[in-house]
C-alpha cells in the first residue's frame, strides 16, 4: 500500500521593502517550520507588488532581497519549491479564467478595497474609488490563483489576511459548481502560525514593527547600523538601580525572541531586582542579535552579489513549480472548453 501524498502548504512573500526583525519572527521562522509537516512551497509575489511599486529597479532589488533573505534564514531550495510568481506564465491565464467565475460583490467586500474607499471617504472625496487601480481591486483573484493552481491544502496567514484564503475557497467553489463534473479545484484552508497567538515585535517607536510605520530594524543591516537602531529603541527614565518591569520593556520583548531561555530568565531577574539598567540591556540585545544574524548576513550578502547562484536557484524552483501549474491549467482549459 503506497503512502498518501503529503499535503501542500503555500507561502507567498510580497517584495515591497527590506525584510526586518518582525518579518523574521512573525513570518519567516513559522513559515519555514511548515516544511516539517507539509510539502512546502514558497513564492515571491512580484506581480502583487505592482499595485504599489512602480520603480523597476526597486522591484528587482526587493525581489532579489526577499529571495536572498529566505534562503539565508534557512530555506533550502533543494528540499522545498521556491519560485518567482512572474516565472509561472500559467498564473495570469488562470487569473482571467477565474475572474470570469468571480462575483463583483465578492470583490466589493475585500478588506483592502473597502479600506481604500474608507480612506477616500474620510478625506472628503466625492469619488470613493479615486486612486484605486484594478490591480488592487482584483488582487484577491490573483492571490486565489496563486493558491489554487498549486493544488494547495494549507495557507499560512495572519488573522487579518484570512479573508484572502476564504475568497480563494469561494472562487474554487464557484468553479467546481459549474465545471466540477470535468475537473475540481482543491478547496484550501487557512492556518494561523503560532506566532500570531503570542507577542508582536515592537518597533523603534514602540508600535508594532512594520514597514508601514517606518519603525523597523532591517534584518541584514550593517553591524554599526544595527547598534545605532538598537540604541534608538525607547525606554523610560527608571534609574539603573531601581526595579523594572521586563514585560513593559520594548527592548526585553525583542530580546526574549532571540536569546536562549536561560539568558532571558537571568535578564528578567536582574531587571526586576534593579541589577541592570536600560543601557546594559540594549548592549546585551545588540550582542545577541549580532551574534545570531552575523552568519545570516554573510550568506545574504553573498546571494545578493552579482553573479551569485540566486537566479539559478529561482529558475530551478520555477521549473519545479511549473510541473504543477502546467497540468492544472491544462485541466481547467479542457473543463471550460478551451484548447
């Protein structure tokens, strides 16, 4: 009796900025763990980035940076499938087909579109669709195709992104209702990484670390820049010798995500006893981050260098991904009566 095939997980990464510590803790590490129980696939969503990134050089840089980041962080292209979305020409074709199966009302309810209209309303604009392009409006269909064309079982998402997987399931259901006698698309499910139930990483201003707030610590900034940024993390004016609450310290919250448990426990006790000041805590955080990220930074820099193996790794990943995408599209084409 043959073993049942492993279920497929799919992780998409949008190349719209430099990866930071919050991405590493909240997205990269949990997503890489999926390879332990799924046939894991990861892709760089460069077509999705076109809704906001209009500088070709910047888009190319961000795409390579994201790819190099995930490989440096531990993604093994030999063990998983890792590819660029734009290297899979079947995706745009299936997007049009499934656009024809998607109700406009479903797109009207998409969170990103509704938020853009709400911003226009708050700004007093008469046209609530001002500045909204069709890429943003149809974004959920493209995301659905990313998922459905690979026969995905599980999609790791934050709670605020679960709607995208629900929309993909709705679109698959619509297709299957019409063409299910010939071919059925697999209906995916969302999974929320464990990190979503814990602390979010604070940024340089105390809010959640996010590119939107411009308060991030880049994952692979230089050693000197890392030290400067750690120094910028806000603290209160509690004297060195006074007890401090580690759980109200942004510096400590970052430290406990990177330090070994015994160091975290010792630091917590010293802060509570008044045996450590904020300056010493920041020095400790810098040392721990620099020690952990130093080797990753070297690997990242090597991958980003001209002539590295990065493009070849992505090309090999695209070849593996197309072994799924081509037959999936062929089955859809036959089902709808094209080709």
